[in-house]
């Protein structure tokens, strides 16, 4: 569906097709609102909106659907769209106070998660990687990195070992939380406190998997962020804010290293393998290099 048709369905008086402000999916700014895709079908989108409204009522800075004369969100063809408010503020720059506040916000969100997944968010269930997938992904990573002096020694062996850990994690009964599950710097605006502007990947996820994703990719896809993953000191800043609301279980602490490796397999491996054009960008390549260094030895990033 054309962007102009999407806007018309929400009641906006658009006269020409809008240009997306985001390169990877249609996101349109219309006056003081943002129009974007959300979860589908509409039943899932409605549950998501109930979840984010609950967060907002409980003091979390998060966007929720704006009041319109038309339904919001709406199904349009095979997609579902939502209209959120446009949030004025500053993008993240990697300052210590920003990192602390970002950790504090995620801790508040996790604290508000209730047992039993009452909002029926999609449950994380990615425990089925095969050694063939790993071998093919590593081949692509080696091909992408061939022009650059990037150390990826032992990557295949490491990832194949991680594949063998999947069933252990799946059976581990780690605490799960309702969470935005794409908690990265490019989804926050500082007003000056962080405001979550994209909660649309919300899911029911092992709590430390969500934290692992933050550690690995918080700086991804944002030009004003540092061009590497968190340093150990930055990670401690984030945890200091997060722990204002959350205390880890013994099981989470014991499973942290294995969880980090699994989330690397799930979220980072494909990014490095499929994003060939990203390797050309010096900043993104530096982020990849820091991630490869990390996966070789993650001991500088404890949970406790």
C-alpha cells in the first residue's frame, strides 16, 4: 500500500506520497505524529498497545497510540499501522548519564512485567539453529571481512559450540519478562530522560536475553552513538541504572555467559553475514570488530 493511502486511512489530508524517514521500513512523520508499521495481525497489535498503555500509566516514558477520529492502529493489506506522537528531544551520544538513565528505564519496564504473560505477547522460542546455518553464516562473514584486517579466528568453532548449548538454555526455565525487546539507542529520545519511541517489537523473553541484546547492539544503527559496543565501564553504568529496579536470580547469574553467546548467535551472526554493505561503512565495521573481540572473551562483562 502506498504511503499516501496509509495516511488517508488515518484521516490525514496528504496530497503526495510521503517519504520515509527510516531506510529499512516505512516510517512517516506527519506534523507532530509518526506513522509506522507495528505487529500484525490487528489482534496482536491491540495486545501490544494494551501493554504499552499499562507501562505509560505506571510512569514509563513510552509512546502510545494518539487519539484520532479513525481507528488506531489499523490493518491495511498484509500490514498493521499505528500513529504515535512525535517526541522532541536529543539522540543518544554515549554519555555516562544517558547510559545510566537508559538502564534505569529498562529496569522500570522489566519490573512492571507480570507473571504468566497477561498481554499474550509473542514468546521467544529461537532455539533451533543448525550447524549448517552456522557454517554458511561464517562463510559469508569471512567473505564480507576479506578486504579488511578483521580478526575472526576461531569464530566457526565458537559458534558451533554455542549451537550445542541451545537445548540447555531452552530447558533452563529462566525468568521471562514482557519487554520492548529492541531496546537500542536509536529507539530512545532523551527529553532529557530517555523516552522509548519504538516499542513495536515487544515480546515475552528471558530477562537476561533482553539484557544481552542491549549489551551487544545498543549502539547499532545510530550515527551519534559510539562506533563500538559498550565498554566494560559503560556496561557497569547501564547495570547500575537497571539494578535500581531489578535483582538477578542465581540462575540468571549462572546462565549469563551462555545467554550472551546464544543472543550473539541469534541477533549478531546474521547481521554480520547478511549485511555485506555494512562492512563498507567504517563505523559499522568497527562495531562488528568489537563484537568479534567480545565473543572471543566476554569475561569483562559480568552480570553481578
